[in-house]
C-alpha cells in the first residue's frame, strides 16, 4: 500500500476512480442498447398496453436514482470520508449485478425484478460517481488537476459510449451477460480501492440535512416521473401532458424543490450548499453541464433509434442483429470523445479551461447542424465523420468544464460540488428522454398516420383496417423502432395477412417495409430535435465563458465572498486549504499554481483590541 505522499499514489487514485466511473456509466448504456434482447429474454411485448412503462423505467430508473442521490452521497463523503463511501459503491454494484443476472421471472414479474434491482444498483453507482472527482482533486496538485480530472471525467462519459458497443456484443450472446460483466470488475475494484486509497481531503463533522435530503429527493423524483409519463398517450392525445397525474407531478415537484431551496438557505449545514451558486463561474459551469447533458443524451437515443429501427434494416441487417451493429457503427463517436478528452484536460492546464469548454460545445453544435442535412437513408462515411466530430466536441468540453467547477469551491466542499455536478449531468440525461422524445413524437404525429395509412393500402390492406392501424400512437412506433421491432404483423394480425397475396404479406412483414415507412416522418422529428440540440449547445458555450467577479480591494467589505464565508466556518487546521479555495473563487483556476506556493489569504476578520501595533489584514 502506497502512502499518500508517495509520488505514485495519485496515479493509483486516478486509475481506480477511472475504473469506478467506467463501471457506473457503462452500466447505464449497456442496458440501453441491450433492451431488445432483454425484452425478448423475459418475454415482454413492447407494444402491449402498459409495457411502454416497463421500457421507460428500465431506461430511466437507474439515471433517476443517481440524479437524486449523488449530492447526498457526495455530502456524506465530505462528512465521513470520500473513500469509505466510494468503496461501498463498488461492493453494492458487484452484489446487485449478481442478483440482476439471475432474474427468475418472465413477463411483468421479470421486468419489475430488473427495474427494482436496477434502482438498488444505482445507489452503488451514485456512490462511485459522487466521490470519484473529489478523490482525484484531493490527490493531485493544481498544476496537474485538469489533466487528472480530464482522464477521470472522460472515463465516465466514455463509459456511456463503450457500453453501447459492449451491450451490442454481449446481447448477441445472452442478455444476462450484460450484468455478468459488472461482477468481476466490481469485485476487483472494491478490493483494489480498499487496499490502495486513503482519505486525504478535509472532512466536515456536521449533522445530516434530513429535511433537505427528503425534499430534494421527493421534488426531483416527482418532476422526472411526470416527464416519464408525459411522453405516453393519454385521453386520445398522442402525449400525456394533460394527464392530471403528470401535471401534479410536474407542478407539485417544482413546488417541493422551491421548498427545498428555502430550507437550504436556513439550515446550518445544508446538503446542497446553494451559496456556491453565488459564484458566477460555478453557476455558469453547471448550467453548461446540464445543457450539454441534455443535448448529448438526446443524441444518443436518436442515433440508436435511427440505426436500429431504420438504417440497419434498410441495409439488410436482421432485427436480432441490430443492437450489435448499432454499437459497432457508433464507434466513431467513442473514438472522437476518447481522442479529445485527455488532450483537452492537459491543454486546459496550460492555456485555461474556458476556451476549450466553450469551443467543445460549439463543435458539438456544428455536428448537429451537419446531421440535419443528411437523409434518413444516409451514406455511412458522412455519418461517421459527423458523429466523430460530435465526440470530439464532447471530449473538448467535459474535462475543462469539470476542472472549472471543482477549482471554484473550498477544498472541504469538493464532495458536495462533485455530487452537484453529477446531479446536473444525470438529471440532464433523464430530461433528454422527456424533451427529445416529446419533440420526436410531435414530429411523428404530423406525418406518420398518413404515411402508415398510404403504405398499408398500397399493399392491399382494406381501408378500414389500414385506418385503424394508422392510429398506432407515435410513441409506440418510436419504441418499436428503438427496440428493432417490426409491429406490422401484430397490428394487422394473421387473419388480415392471410387474406393478402403472399408477396404483399411478405413485403409487409419483411425487413424494409416498416423502416422505409417511418423514415421520412422520423426525419421530420429529427429536424426539430437537432435544432433544439444546437440551441442548447450554443447556450452552454456562452454559459462556459462566464467569469466570477474579481475582488479589487481585499480590505473592503466586498472581500467577504461567499466562498470566504464558507471558509470562515471551518476549524483552524483547514485554514490553508480553505483560503486557497477562496482565492480560487476570486481569481479563477488559472492562478491556482501560483497561489499554491504563495502566502495563503486568511479570511477577512477584525483583529481583537488592544494591540501594540495598528491592526492589519493579510
């Protein structure tokens, strides 16, 4: 076991937390692309009434729990030790992976088993994500922090891309294998972390903010659950935004979050230190992180639907093989991200983080604009170049953004800040499902019924049967495409298909009919989605450029920044680290190397009288 001051310890910490981030994020996307195999394995029909909910919760349950818990678990890491919480995350992850892989049920019971235990697994994932960046920040000096966070954060986001390929490969073999792969990684990571990592950061001995935790969890859960059911049909509408339960969740959840904000301003030790948001750089970085997460998450879903439901079947790939090949064809996205991420972290240490964070989002916006111009049945080389550029943009943004955020908070608040960053990222991914699926459903609703009706009648389907089939809710069509599932056979039934000429019946149930039928309506929806993504990326770039106000006169009252107020609450043993963080808030992360070697700035305070000499300030 290496001591904390050993030159190689920081690299051990970086390696282990990289593994933890990969494990937590691979598990999210590996299930995403494996859902066709999972649904077939537990014998769930994706078009049956009510089964869309199983699909949504399989996708969103994990992300919802991590979004709710990362702040709390980051705060607990500040209080009781980041490494302790982090190690527990590895153990929980490995144990629950075993339970998931032995699902004994089929049908709705099998789906509920997976959803419930995925929620438990998300607790372990949240423990890993909430504390990994804080452990890295503790281990590395300011001059290397951007590079280290770059590798760490790139591993987290790269995990979501790697999971797409891994899920496609494993689902081809056995759907349970997507959970088996977590078991050895979790066990190795837990033993390695227990034997190698040390708690080196400042620790706060404080009370847990129970009311803050409760209101935050209830409010955010209600909002995200409302979004989940808002994209499902209700009362003859293509979406459920008029559903009283959806409205109650959205409005009630927002109201509870307002109460949460009030509570956090009045408790002595808040779970979510809102004072940090008075630093404009911290606020701007989190806004950029949220917008980038929504844009990136929406892109991932749309590309999978595009490939699995339309492009691959049109090019002769069977529906059973589309998960594997969708993962393979998305490799350029992963390569772009992995190529740019560590390099951006290294360069941001030398030249400043803001240009890279803002420039990365503008590169992403450029790639979205390019995707707007390609047809539904695209040329793959053009598509590969565009998603590679998108990956480059994401890599350029992620590490510098994290470095900016983590460098603007006091040392003993890094666990909470890391959790807040992860909350915005995970909440953005959940929001992306609601936002982008709603936009896509709106685009499909305008043109899909007419296309479906015309295509069916052209193959000899009776007009009344075609009209009824054309009423399939757009969200059902969307999820059928997402799962690589041709719904025509179920929509028409054996009686109608049996009455048609053999060639027509074969065409209707073949590989190309349904994908070609929905290609144009889907592209109409994509135009709306990608314009929204462009807007979010540009706004995120602007938010990345926000700077905190410099302090012009330290002796003036203005020197009492919020970071200084936070520092003043800690004990004398932490003054050096806290004063360094206060200076970072005022002068930004670009001066951190010089400040690390200079005389620390002590919190502004009156010096008791009497004194032999005039009172001065450091």
